[in-house]
C-alpha cells in the first residue's frame, strides 16, 4: 500500500494537549515508521508521556507491533512483552486474546476474540484500524486513524456474508443519505466503501460511551436526561427536514461524549441490524421492539412521529430505569398495540408531573396524538428545563374512551354509546342532577392535582387546613415548577396561594378523600374534576391585579391582639395586616364581578342590599372578586381599630348584622359543616374583653351576608418554610 509521506509532518503540526490526540499522534508516528520499513521500539514512544494514559498507549502500541510483526511472518509471544515491560504485566495480560491459550504462538482469527480482527483487517483504504469499540450481529465497530485527514474516526465493518444483497444496497444508500446531514447532535458520516468480503461506513469518532452504558452504570439526573433528549429531538428534526427517518432511536444508538453531549448515531442502519429485526407476515419490521412505535410494529406508515415515539420511550427509560413494555417479543408487540404505558410517576415518584405529561404525550398510541414534530417535543423539554409552563396536557377519561374507540371501533362501540347516553343525560339535567360519585385515590394516599392560573407562570404554595379551616403552617408545600403544573397532595382542604410577581391570590381548594363524594356543579372551593385514575384538576385560579384593594380599608397588623380565637390556646392572637371592604357584599357587587348589567326590574335600593348566600357560595364569590372571607379575629380587630379611629369608616360591622367568617366550628359530626358568624345580636365577644363569649354556629345551608377581605401580602410567601 502506498505510504503518505506527509503524515509525520502533518501530525507534528496538530495541536497538542488533548490526551486522546496525543495518543493518536504517537500511534500514527509508530505506524509510519513501520510503513517505512523501520522497526521502531515501543520503549522510545513511552518517554515523556506527561498526562497521557500510559497503560492505554502501551496496549495500543503492542497491538500495532504484533500486527506488523505478523505481517512480516513473525510469531510474537506474550512472554516477550511481559519480559520487556515487567512493571506492566497486568496491562499486557489483558492482551492474552491476541495469543494462543498456551501463551506461545499467535492465535488464529476467531470471531469470539475481541482483538483478532485488528490483526486480519489491518487497513481499509486510508484508515488504520487500531482499536475495537464494539460489535454486533452485523459486524464490528473500530476506532481508526484517518491517515489523509489526520484524525480519529469510527469504522463500522459489516461482513457481507451476513447480509443479503438488497440489505447491503439499502444500508449503503441510507448511509449515503445520512452523510448529507450536518448537525451538532448527529454523528457525522464521513465515508462509505466496500472491500472484498465486507463493506464499511466511516463516521465521526465520539470520545465517550453509548447511553446504554451510562444507564447500566446508574441513573441520570432528570435534568441531564431531559437535556440529552432535547438535543436528540433537535437532531431528529434536522434529519426529518432532510427526509431521513431514523427508525431505530434507542440508547445504544446515542453516544455521549466526555462533556455530556449526546449525539445520535446509526442513521439508516436499523434496516440491516439483525439484532433488532423481526418479521411480520407481509413486511419487515425495522427497529428494536422495546422502542418502536405501534405503527412501526405493524409495518405501516413509519414517519417522523415514529421517531418521536421512540425518543419518548427512551426518555421514559432514562427517568424510570425501565421501558414501559418488556418481556418476550410477542408480548411486547401486543402491549404496543393494546396496553397503555404505566405512568412514569408510578415507578418513580420524584419525576415532575409536567415532565410525566411530556413523556406520556410523546408515547401516545396514535401518531396524531403525539407531538406533531420532533421540534415541538424539544421545545416542551426546553420549557421544562427553563421552568416555564409546558404545552402538553393530560388526556381526560373521555378522551381515552374516544381514542380507544378510534383504535378498536368494534370492541368499543358499546362503551362509546353508553358514554354518549350518560353525557346526554348530564347535558339535559344540568345542575339538577345531584348524583354523587365516590372516587378512591391511589394506595399511597395522594392525588396528582393539576393547578392552572390566569395568567400562567405563577408559583404555587399550598397549606393544609385544620379542623377549624385555618392553615397549618407546618403542613406547607411549595411547587418547584410554575403553572400550569401538577402537585402530589393528600386528601384534605387547602389554602392555596398563587403568586406572580407582586400579584397574588389566596383561595381554598379541596382534595377528595377515600370516602368523599362530589356533586356536579359545586363551587370553586369544593369543586374538582376527575381526569383519570389518581389525577384531578382544580378550578382555575384567576389572579387579580394590584388595584383590587383600591376601594378597601387597610387594617394594620396586631401581633398581640387580645382575643381568644376558637383555635387559639391563649388570650391573644396575631393578626397580620389585611384589607377589608367598607361594606358588606351587595347585590350590585354581584352583578359587577360577573360583568352583567342588573335587570331593570331591580330598584336602586334593591341593588344596595346585602347579598345573602350559603357559606360555600360566599367563599366562591369572594374568590371571584379577588378576595377571601375574613376570620373572626380579623373582623374583631377591624371593629376595634375602627372604633378607635372614627375616620376609618367601616359600615354595618357589629351593628346587628350577621356575617360569615372563614372559621369552621369544629371537626365533630355535629359541626362538620358549620362556620362561625360574627356580629349581629349575638356578638362573638365584647370589646376589650379577651375571654370569648359563646359563639353562634350556623350551618352552610343558611344564607347570610358576608364582607370581602384580602391579605396585605401573601400569608405564606416565598421565604416561608
């Protein structure tokens, strides 16, 4: 073979410092001397190694020398090298497969021996083969030195005897198509060629390991997993834009370099990698069964969304440590068509709800239900990384029934018709339908609760309420994401604080218990919607603007207010600063917040009357107004402060009218749905007397007036813990 006389000079001009490059340069120079008919000494190339891995360099130099000595008719012996390098006996012993078991003669070529192909292949054109990187049923992958361009490359060498001619032609054609791709997250194809008995594909060499190896060594962090998949999704989009479909996205086809960057490999290889091929009666299935899309398993219509599905399965495995469908091939193929993937959070509860939603969207059965493009998939992954709301949404139970009907129209017809009848009955009966539906949460006692706000992007803090409907500071949970988001919460009633910059809203919400029921058409504090098993959605929280308190009075804080509240063990209670409405909630206010004009039949005096409501509706309208109901301690302190400051101007408070508070009477059965009243003829307390007088409890079913209240700042802000 002709020798390129410029190799040494070019190598000397390459930048030094990268240990991998330095090893390549020394091995290249060593081979150059052999090609010139000299016999270079390995010892001379082991001096001044600095930060180089001397064991790696020694192993490669011995392998190269053994190969060259065999070419000139010699029979190297293992003991010769152990004698020459006695301090590296352990390193040299790893090269035993190069020699016969007796340790005396060179072994004959054997496919089961990891190093022997290096002795028989030697060179492919301008490529010096020096290190085996891996193997498969199609052949082997080698690290090689490109003598012309002076760089390390990876060479896939495929044995022609193992493939049919049309498979070889197809692989060469598709490798040529992949060579047209140029993307930072795609392993670049440099060359394709054929020799007697084999053909080869030359690609960019990635200094690292495949993702499958990384997963075997331990779990990746969620951020690392999402970051890698976002890179691969963008790579797939580039391929799809150039009419190339990968069809075999899986961890072993993703290489990760030493900087943690992911690169997609083996474009066009899936059709002839027999390790992952199965056959249908009519057509060939291309891809690994554990990662292939349902339509791919049927041998139909493989397209860009098939790659999206495979990438979604890969992300599922990176997050949970397992694929959704595993087992025998036939079992996997059946599950692909007819079974829903287990929710990732059932396997790993640390997975973000938004991230789970992204994964589930990517692996939907029908291509049209997945992300439309790999770019859309990448964009949602990036939103999750940036802490922004994701676009993916969970599929409702009705949506699941509909999609099942589309996939299995005959077997689903009865179910779909029955669902239609139920939906029709609900639409006709409307709010008069009072049937309650019991729902059980998961065995771990928690629900996945979807939280939405308007505007989006709010931080959420939830605080569980005690038997008096008051927050338990120790039972506080903060969201790590921004709305829309999903939180895992146990059954109970909660104070929910949505914060967006200087804007905030404090509302009450309910998570159903095992034996709780919910009636259709209830108010926001009590309402929730079942989306699927273990998943509910709360009514949207509308965050008001900063001017919501313009017409309200500010009551300053009183950390030691002389008042024995129902939930207090002492004679004083702390009351943070809050805003309170000057008047009770009026009929006119009710029309204003609903953006409706009062009917002409309403006389002005009627519009100015107090709006009497049941307690749950009073809480609902307070929330709709951007406010909440006050506690009895807040009303008592507001009355006392107003008495000491006549210009304050609170009308009607304590003047013979009952008003709802947000304080529940207790947890026993007789007071389960009772709340405290304030004011009226039955005053909760007398001014300047800390001891509480008997209170008036009133059931939720009574209609009473109420007053709007709003905290001066969130009661549980970003710094609370």
